[in-house]
C-alpha cells in the first residue's frame, strides 16, 4: 500500500467519532439512545455513555434488550455500534426511537436463519454483537441507509422489502 492511501485511511479513522477514545472524550455530553423492540414490545431510553466512559449498568440493559428474542440468549453488544447509532440518529434529526428488528443473534439462531435464507451470513456480525437491523418511524428508510453509508463506520445493508437497514462495525461495505 502506498503512503497516500494509508494516510487517507488513518484520516478516515480519526474522523469517525465512534471509533477512538480520544474522540469520545472530546465530546463529554451524555450519549442517550432510545429503542423500541418490535418483537418483544420492550422499550428503552437511557444514557449509555458520557465522554470516554461507557456506563456498565446501561450497557447491561442494552445487552438485555437486544438479546436473541428467539431463545433469550444475551450477548454483548459492541459499544462502538451504539456510538454509530448515536451519531446516525443525530445526523438524521430523528425524534423517534430506533425500531429494532434484530440485535444479537445466538449461533443456533443464526444457523437456523442461514439455512432458511441465503441473505443471512453464516458468520454474521450479529453473533458478536457488532450488527443491528433498525428503522426509524419518522425518517424514510432510504435516508437512514444514505446517512449510515455517509458515516463510513462499517457495513450497511438496505432491505427495502423488509423495511430495515442493517448497520455494523465490520469493514466498510454495502449491499
């Protein structure tokens, strides 16, 4: 890799506010997220972080809400994914909670879904808490997709027929 592309890559990492502790510390305001889980009916609004500090009780509550709703298994969600959602919500100016279609998926659930659909990756980032499928009731789905792509924080999948956008903290890609 030449020097110029590497510099651009490093600059892009530095520009992504959800990636570095220094960037989080530079924004000391409380970070609040609001969720409505479409499969369980549960709702949650909470401050999950302040500055560089994530709040352990809040993260535990998020992990519980975003558990595998099919079997109740609780995973650990990536705090960087929460930061990505926080930034996305702010960019969109939404006043509504994220509607959750799928958060954490256990390996057993993912295997079952993969067997039923070629659209489910066998190594899905949902299994490591690094992916979530969402929508916002007050923002057109295309705008959610475009804003997520504009953040450059990971993968973005657009599922118009199923009415959700997949975002993750994996490598930058789109489908």
